[in-house]
C-alpha cells in the first residue's frame, strides 16, 4: 500500500512539475518569439499607430515589460496566488471575467460533444449487442 501512495505522490509531483514548466514556457512566449512584445501589443491595440520608439517605450512602461520577462512572470504568478489572473495586455481589462464568460460557452460545447459521442457510440454498438442477445 505504501508503494501505491508513493506512486500517486510521484505522479502528482510530476504533473505539477509539468504544469509549472508549461506555465513558464507559455509565459515566456512573448520573448521567445523573437519579436518585441511591446511591438506585438502596440499592433494588437491599434494597427494604424506607428511603432515609434516613444510609443514602444510607453507600452513597455505601462505593462512593466522593461523589467524583463522573469519579473513579469513572477509578478503574474504572485497575483495568481491571490486569485488575480492579471490584466489583458491589449484591452487593459481584467482577465478573470473574460475567462468566466467564455467558460459557459465551453461547457455547453463540451456537453454537446459528449451527447453526440454517446449517440454515435450507442448506434455503433447496438447491432453487436442485439446479435449477442439472441
């Protein structure tokens, strides 16, 4: 019994490690992409605005990008521990309400997909079940 609990603890630990690694990689994507994150944000906010050095510096200061990727990621993670998912880089609004509003649509689609899968699986299995019942 001790071996199975150790195995479960190891599996949980490896999953948490994988989640942490994925979170770090995704959080660093704006810097790993090879493009200036401030330029990407400026283009997403307004395609017409010229990316002047002053405009890019203003975006960097506003979002804290001038502190570097590690500080941005640790700031987001510390906010996450307090239940704050942060603010959108493009709209400036809070992220949590947007995620929660999309959750309803996602759950509806998930339930519809499960119903369709059950109907298709039942239709495929029914002939075999009827033959086996004879």
